[in-house]
């Protein structure tokens, strides 16, 4: 059993036992579906919108080479610089090298899950750079020295009293139970960081090929300050974020807001096409876009699961997932949580090490039903399970499934097994309490139902005999 799996089992056991925290997270998500559905109703036809979005992403992802090159040509023509990072190490080294060459001392960051993916903050801080997250939720999680709990709502699991205590400890502020005052405390601190920052790092929601711009959507305005005030702006973006045309944003911006937060449109939607141009009064002097692969092309090479790259990171699948609501975001142990994270993480970080995430699902299909770009999420979880088993078969599982197939395809053998089942179960570890940890965990909270003394087949045969 791997260390990663051991940690996952330990974390899930701890978080599921924390009933008050689970109740708090469920309450936080309770109104999401109602609000989302209200906003969806304002679309002329939500299902047609999903079909259109899926088709646009299909076009972009299946012609990724052409559209990324088109973006680079248009973006560099306005003075921007593009760096193609094959892996996390290359992306980190490029950004670190840029910081060294420009004499950067202080860095401010807006939300960028790609930076979490490549552990950028740790690399920058190790080199002595001051790095401050400017998104409120990310800022809180940074003070707590924890990764985001949810890739859209980073600190959704925290109560306002916990945030107040954190600010009191880390920032020296007075206790308060007011969300508005807690927000103002963070804003007062962050304003100073924007003013002194030499570099601003952002992510990007979309890459628009035909105009050579990136699109960033947010609710706080921190990304605008992060990208406009420092002299250097670096955008770290996964290559799958491509959209072929500017007009595609007319669908994707409201769709992202609707699926993610139930809004008609997020408060700030900005497009960035290069550094400050002659005659412009604001904006960075340098603008670098780092296009991150980091095993995305490995998923692209799989035609069966390639549509997982269509994801727009709205978080809708997390918000409806019964597993996420019970085990929490941190238990996944990876950058991208929930159903979509369980699909893509084995591709990004290794199938055998992360195959357990694909098993952490009820397969209810709520994720697929809610996905705005129609990714077949719950079937991809099954495909990951199949691929993991085929890649590295477990000997005892093969024996069990061989026995199952033999029994279920031979009626006479099934009848014998049915007759013996009540006697065999008396010796089974699921009844006796077991010697294995998973079995003990099962019987600790439930009783395994006893096999019926008489099968339906036998009962029906007796019934027919009596009537005749």
C-alpha cells in the first residue's frame, strides 16, 4: 500500500469523523444548486449552450497546436513573450530566472491553480522572494500554510471566527465577527503589497487564439491590480485553456459564472494582450505568458478521455459531489479536487500512485450532469479504474473476478453458491469483524446483511408447485 494511499485513507477517516465541519461545508453548498438553476433558467436553452460550449472546446483541444501558435504570433506581435514549459521544473525555472534577472524582491499573485500545481510559491520563497496571494481566499489559506480547499472557493471550510483568530495571530488585528471588517483587514494589508511588488503573477481562465489575448475572470478586482501595478506580469496558464475566437467568450464568460457561482456574470472580466503600449498610462512594462504542458499532452494523446481537457475549472462538479461534501478538499491530497481532479490527476501525476481517487466516487453521475462543457466525468472514473487494473493487475483481484465470472455465467454453479452462501457467510470476516483495516472500518458503523436462507428462485419454484 503506497504512502499516498495511506495518507488518503488517514485524511478521509479524520475528515468524515468531523461531523460539524462536514455539516458546515454542506450548508455552504446548500444554496448553490438553487442559485445556479435560477441563473441557468435565464439562458434561452441551457442544454444547447452546453452542446455549443462542448463543441467549441472540442475544436480548440483537437487543434491545439494550430491555435496555440496563432495565439503566440498575435501576442508576441504586441511585445509579449511566450515560454513553452514542458513540465513543472521548466516553468518554475523560467519564472525564477526572470525574477533573478530583473532584480525582483517582492511578488504579488492572483489566483492561479497552475502555480499550486507546480509548487511555485515554495520555489520562489526558497530563493528568498516575498510572495503574497492577493485573492482573499488564497491569502487566508497562505496565512494558514494550507493549500486551497476548493479550487474556486479556497477557504470555504473556515468559519469567520477562525479567520478572525488567524488575522489576529498573523496580522495583529483586533477580533471581529464581521465579514465586511475581515475583508477590509485583508484589503488594507494587500494594498501595500501591490504598491511595492516588482512582479505580478496570474493564471488565466481562457487563451483567445485569434486575438492573442488571455481572459481573466474574478469577483474581487485583485487580479487587475496584480497584473497592472507591478512592472512585470507573468501569466502561468495550462495549454488546454484555449478558445479559438474572441466571440466564444460571449458564451463562456456567463457559462463560467453560472456554473461556478450561480452569477449571471462575474464582477470583473479582463483581457490582456501584451505589455504597456506607447501612449498608454498603465500596465506592465513586460508581459510573459508561460504555457504549461505538465503531462496535458499525455492526456491529449488519449482519444477516449481527451475531453477531460475541456474543463473550464468552474468547480460545479465539486459543488454537487457527495464525496467532496463528506471528505473535504484537502483529503484528495492534490491540486485539483473532486470528480474532475480524480479524473485528471492520475494522468498528470501517475496512474498507479493516484488510482485510488477514481475509486473515491459513488458514480452517481451528478458531476457529468452538471458539467457545463459536458465532460463524461463519471465514466472517465470507471475508465481510470479499468486502465489501472489492466496496467498492473493485482493477483488476488484477478482470482476473485475470475471466480465471479465463472459463477455468474454458469447457472448450475450459481445455484450451488447460493445454497452454500448462508453457511459460508458465518465464517466471513465481514460478519466476524475482520482482521483487515477496511473490514473493521466497515463493521464499526454497520452490520452486513445476512444472506437469505432461501433464494427467490427456490421460493418461486415451491409456490408454483403448490398451485399446481
